[in-house]
């Protein structure tokens, strides 16, 4: 490998890296320029440079060898040509240019005019509008006419296409590098990493052959080594109805995710397949490959003057062809995937985009699709894919607090940030660094776990709006839509290429006054993109061995097309699912192949291959053969020809400044392209909406006990449905203000929903709410056997398993003298559903007989304890709240007699009238005073005699001067004192 001498250029980096230093220590161009586009004249600087001769000659071979001038160089031995330090570009696929016609280059297409000696096949190219922070990758130039500095509004990346296009009619995936599943289309976003170069092949408007000051060389990422295509609000997996060579298919609708339902594998007899829930998704199609195509060959960068031809370089491979393979395991690849609901209109200050979940409690979910079977034969650097080694992606849940990945990823690690409370995007880390990995080919489909039920709001321009700018923003997905009330619905369509008519194949011979005769067929290579699903169109698709019905129109094959041939493709419609309101972009294009030039593509390999194991083995990859440079003359005189570009959008509503077929996704009328140097065709599409299956309808019945929104864990919550295809319910109880519940799942992310089958007999499911008291949201959806969910039901419930709180202040658990007055003091409260009822009782009775009157034991009731007997008594309260939580609280107290309290007996009964005159009362009190003194002195015999005299007088007055009941109470108290006199 060549090592260049160390020099420093103003805009090209040649930095010595010694032992212990890393690529991250290089001064990155973006940091030097503060996002200022690079001047095109810098293509003439650096170790390798664009040719500055014959600038007005569009076919100057010197400028095509090399055609691609690298911008960043390093003297680090690990990063020598062609393995330049890679550069990352992020942005959006350009919309079709205003005034696009049949001869225009499409924003995304298989190129028709690539040089055979430095390509293995035709490039697939995409024009990208860079995000802020990547504008330094664009090029600027000084205009010859006005002297002003201009900037290219977009830049391309190009990579040898690895479509199913065979050299003749049929399918193969031998040549090329990048398969269709990752091809970006209009409306997509892109993250791409590869060699940042000047394209030397397109000079622009210069004054003369030596006018280097006004060259308009554009910049490119050419070739990529890693590409991520983000399909916004729709999937783009190949919906072809049957698998083909190296092309597994996905004929069912693909806008599904595991939590909201995947396709069912089995169904009960007689139950129709509803299909799973279609939810909005961002599909990230990811491809990493060591195969960069002809642009990776050393000689494609340094040119024939350094490489010579296949014969002169055999003696010294260090200065010769390297082939298309470079290592990709020097770093990890890190990028973020944003879900639906992302506002791409503007970057936040930290370089991220704002994400608005469809509902506040929505969570992210995703699934992956493997594309190994779609790899081209040489994707991993061998003669087949037996040498392929990949990695397992590391997927991190992050939110807006995590900044974007760095643009210089030479030293990125493999550690995920801490998982936030509510993740709003994914970080994907492909851990290639230090491994033997040489490819990665997967899709990650990301969305929310809410069920669609709303409409996408597409904002339309008013009369005062700059229409083109607004339309461009809509098309690019850059208008900030307000967060939907619910997740917008997904609509699905069958888009059919009804007919493709070859009107003029440019192979006629016309004689004046005689007419034109079709002498030769044309070899047309047609590509159609519908909503990001690219297909190489072949008559084998319809009417060939795949279906066996024969072409109902007039034509054998597009690769042998005569004028007037027509082809129909009714059996192979595209199935496209999009968020309602999202345009479906459709593009038709291709080229008329040239047999002579097709044979000049780089398919001679050096160094010579070892003997094949089998006669049909593909040789080991080597490099291009530059010995037949006469192909340049063929290219100038007899090149590939564009058959015509045609693009339009299927739209719900007209997008100002863009071509829509009609309202609500109606297709346009049949379209005839303009003649592009002879080639002309007519094409017609039809669109049929795929009816959405009907989801179950369900209801909630709240059993008893319940009170308004309050329930207890004993309350049956019965989900029911009358839908005969309903299998069960998906549901969760979410404590408001708390984290979402997380359920055990084999999925690689937290799952916040659970499900249960219904009882076949009752078509219902009974649930109970358990947990801590407080407000909850019961969310549920009926679910079919085909895993179709209905719109989420949201029922607010308040769990109350706490009984009423009873507080008894009086009585206390103590002793009370018999003549004391007791005032009941208690409360019953319930902070949940409220107190339904409570009952106070004394010794089991809810009332007391006080002075001949029956009294309820209400709070605040005051009564003399002489109304109760001596000894223990129990005061109790039993309470019940409105959801049947019960509580009981009791206090036991004891009534006793003291020498003083018995005097209170006499006073109380005198006041109540039970002692009828004061003389009797005075006599009784005199005896009690004398007895009290003896009692206090411990003279129990004397006290007993006096108390006995007290009893005798009461017996004598009972029923006369003293009420009998009162007399009995006072006698009992006196006897109590006689029995309890301290010795």
C-alpha cells in the first residue's frame, strides 16, 4: 500500500500518527471550517487531485482516472488509500427538482451513465440535503457569470447497485454492493458513512480548458461503507408476492410491532384472519459492507498513470489494483433512530430532534428483520457469502437528555446510557471495532405501543405561504406537526403497475417518404419505486415462470423490447402502509443497456484467481482491468441512455408545488414521457385501498362494591365483548403518577402491557385491581385471534382497600367513678371512598336508657355513669366505607366507687328528684362523711357499720322518700365500698 509523504494542506488533512496515537486525534475538517462548505477549487489540492486539463471536454479520460478525489487523508498506516478515514453525512433525500422532466436525474435512481472500467455495475445514487452540522460537506464555487459564491444545495452518495437485475432476462444478485432493501427514496432520511470525495467528472460552466477558478465539482460520499435509511411513518419491506433469487419477500402488511400484535401463525377453524394491528413505524434499514464497488479500487483513486494496466502491474501489486474490499472493523457504527412523532423541522440546540409521544404514557417498541439472504454474492469480500461475519446490534433506550452520537466515531464505545424514565428514541451501536465482522444487514422497525385511532394533521399552505418551500418541507417530513391526541391511523394500499408501453426504443430505421422499421429490440432496464420499495422490473414478474399466466399484452421481455410492446404487472402489486396523510412517492426510471459497454464492466479480476472448486464458481475478488481504456470512446459515442424519469406522489390532500395523482391517494392518469434522445414510454398505475379489518368492540362492567370511581380489590372488573373473533384482552393498570407496570416478556425492551384470554362461554374476562391505594388508569383493548387490537379504552379508577379510621377520645380505657359524667367523644373518617355508615354501641347496645329516656350513642352525648352498673363496660364503633371496607374500634373502661363518688350519688339523685327532700339527703350525706373518715383511716369495721346504717336508711326510704332504683344503686355502691375497704 502506498504511503504518501507528510505534508499539510489547508483543506486536506495529512497528519502523522505515531505509536499510541489514534484517528480521533486528527483535526477534523468540520471543526476547522465551522460548517462552511468546501470550495470546489480544492479538488486540485492534496496528494491525489482532480485533473485540471481540458476542463471543457466532458469526456476527458484524465479526469475520469481518477474520477473520485478523496478529501481527507491520513499517514496512519491503518488509513492509507483506498481506506481513507470515513466521513458521516446525515440528511434527507432531496425532493424532485421543480420543473423535473423525463431527462432529469431523479433524486434517487440507478445511474444510466457509469464508466465501465471503474464500476462493477451501475451505481445507485441518492441526492441528500444535509442536516445542519453537515453543511461543511457540501461544495461551493464561484460562478463564471456573476462572480458570486454558490453552494450546491445537496450532495450525492453513490454505491454499486446490487439489484436483482441480471445481465440478461432473469434474476441474480452477484454483482454490485448495496441491495434494494436499503435504497433511500424521496421522503426518507439518511445516515451514511464513507469516503468523502470530489466528483471530478462534472466540471460545470468554465471559460476555457484551463479555467480552474470556476469549476463546480460537487462532493459525494463515494463509496459508503455504512448506510442507514430511515423510512418515516411507513415500512418499506419488499411486498412481492413470492420469493425470488436472493430476495425473500414480505407479502403481508408490515406496519406491525410485537406489543400491539404480530401476525398470527394459527387460527381456530372458521375464524377470519384480521391481521395484526397496523401502527405507525420508523423503519431503519441498515447495511454495512466491506464491498465498496469499483470506487474502492486503488486505481480508481490514483488513476491509470500510477496503476498502468493488468499486465504492467502484475510484478508489483503495491502500486496496483486492490479490488473493491476495504476493512470496516476499525470502528463501531453509532446512530439514533427516531420514532413517529418526531419534529424534523429544526434541530434543537444539542443537535437532536424533538419527539412528542402520541399519548403521554406511550412506550417504544421495535422488531428487527434480517436481510442476510438479500446480500450480493461478494458483500463480504469472498466469492460467496460463506465468509460473512456480522455482529449483534446493541440497542439503547435514550431520551432527549442524551446528545447525538459524535461525527468522529473512531473511538466510540459500546456502553448504553442509563435508561431514562420515558425513552423517546433508540441508539444503535454496531460493535464492529476489533472483530472479524465484514457486514451487517438488518432493519429495525420502531414505533409506540399505542393503538391508532386518530388522524395525521397535514398542514397546507395558505395563499401567503411560500408554496415551494412549504411543499418541500412537507415532502421532507420537516413540518413540525402538533402532537396528535391519539396515534394516527395507518392506511394500506395496493399499487399496481397496470401497464408499461414501449413507445420508442430508439432502434428504428426511418427512410424519408417510406416510414420507420423496427429492426432491433432494445435492452431496457426499468426500475420502479413505490413508497421506498424498489423493484427491478422484469416480465418474469408477471406471466413468466413465477405465475405462468403469460403476458396478456404484447411483449416478450423488457430486455428485448420492440416498439409497441406493452407489459402488464397485475399479479405483483406493491402493498404499502402509511400513516394517513403521508404521501406515497412513486418513481419510474431506468436505462437502455448497451451490450458493448456492459461487457466492459470491471469483471476481470487481478491478481489471478486460484483454480475454482467447481466450474461455475465466481473468481475471488481482485480489481478492475484498466487495460481496455478504449471504452471511453464507446461511452462518448454509444453510451447508456436514460429511458425517462417519471415521478409523482399519491397523496391524501394536494401538496402545493408537488405532483399528486388526485385526492385521497388516487393515481394520476396514464402518463407518456417526453422523448429522451429517442426513448419514450407510457406508464399507468392503479391504486386500491386495502380495507382495514374491524377490531373487536368491548366494554367494562364494574361490579360491587364500587362507589363512583372508587373500587376495592374485591370489586370484579369485567371486560366483555360480543365480537365472535375476539380472543382476549390486552390491558394494564397504571397507577397515576407512578411508573408504568412492567411485565415479564422475551422481548428485548420493557413491555408495559399484559393480556389474558376471554372465557369462551361468557366472552368476558374478570379482573381485579391490586396494589397501593390511589388513582389508577385501567387501559384495555379487545384483541382478535389475528392480534388486531381495538382503540384503547381508558377508565379512571381509584383503589380503596383502606377501611374508615375510627378515633375514640372518650371513654378512655381507664377507671371512672360511678357518679362521674361521661361525654362521648369520637370520630369516624375515610379519606378514600368516604364513610358509608357507622354504629356506636355500649356493651353491645346501640342505645342507653337515661332517666327513663332511650338515647342513641351520638358523638357528644353526656351522661352520668350512675346509669351504668359497676364494673367493666365496652364502648365500640363499627364503620363501613362506600366500597365495603369495614373497621371496628373498642374501648373498655371500668366503673368503680370511692368514698367521695358515693356522696356524688346522693347529690345527683337529689338533683334528679330521686331523693325527694333535702332532709333525707342531708342524713345520708352525714353518714357518708363519717364513713369516709373511717375508710380513709383504715378503720374498716367502723366504716362498715356506718355504711350499713346508710344502707338501712335507704332500705327504709326506698319507694318512699327515695326512688327504689336510686336506692338500689346507692346500696350497691355502699356494699362495694364495704367489700373494698383497705385493711
